[in-house]
């Protein structure tokens, strides 16, 4: 028994050191996670701010029919926020305005994967298909646009013009 009494202080001292090490490691790890989260948050925040700034510039360029510059800004916006539907729509409009219909079609197909209920995306796809000479597919896309928004006059008018052209 005497030996047990003498070993108790050493056992307690070892336990304290082990507990202190675990607490210190836990605190260090927690601080590391907090720092990582703060840095990630700041990076994400800057991406959002940069994305919105690029959208503003793109819209301004688009209004002045400066399609190459607008396209560049829409792409910059999409780097910051690849799920921004308005940027995909603007990019498609720029590509069509520049006569790059294959790229516009791919762009609208990507947008439609994100939101298949957008009548404007279906319209963009239809116009791209029409300009690529794929009239039957274009009619289908015009119809999908009108099914979503029956009062969409531009889609209806474009479809009617294409149907006349196909006669």
C-alpha cells in the first residue's frame, strides 16, 4: 500500500500533463479552423463583390452594344458565381450578337440545365438553333418557351416568322 500512495502523485501528474496536451491541441485545432473559415469567408465575399461589379460593367457594355467587352465581364462574373443565371443569359445574348451561335447554343443548354423553366433561355436556344439552320429543333424550343409563358410575344413572333420561312 505504501507504494500505491507514492505512485498516486506521479499518476496524477501524468494525467494532468496528458489532459493539458489534449486541451492545448483542441484549442490549437479550433483556432486553426476559425482562421481557415475566416479566410474562406473573405475569399468568398470578394468573389461575390467582384462578380456583382462585373455584372454591373457587363450590363453597361451590353446597353452600349459593346458585346466583346460585355462578354468578358459576364465571364468574369461567372467565375465568381457560376450559378448566376442572369450572367449566363447575358453571355448567351452577347454570343448571339457576335454571331457565335454554336457557343450561344452551348451556353443556353448549360443555363437550361440549371433552370429548365426559363422562357428566355428557351428563346435564346431557339434563336441560336434557327441561326444554325436547325429549324425543327428551333420550333421545339420556341414551343417550350411559349408553353412556359404563353403570352411571350417575342417567342411567338419569332416562331411564326420561322414557320413562314420553312414553307
